[in-house]
C-alpha cells in the first residue's frame, strides 16, 4: 500500500513539474504570436492610411 501511495505522489509531482514547464512554453509562444499580430496590424494600418491618403490626394480632396 505504501508503494502505491509513493507511486501516486511521484506521479502527481512529475505531472505538476511537466505542466508548469509546458505552460511556460505555451505562454511564451502565445506572447510571441500576440506581438507578431500587433506588429502586423500596425503595418497593415499604416499601409491602409497611406493608400487612403494617396487616393485622397489624387482626387483632390
């Protein structure tokens, strides 16, 4: 019975360590993707603003 208890405890500890490790990895990946998305959105907004400004200038607005 003691062996089963020790085995369960070891399993719980190992699972907790692995979960913490992989959650940190995933958090880093998500943060990186968010930063890339924000940069891409800013670049796209800049392009759209330039395009609208160019169209307005061509039309004489």
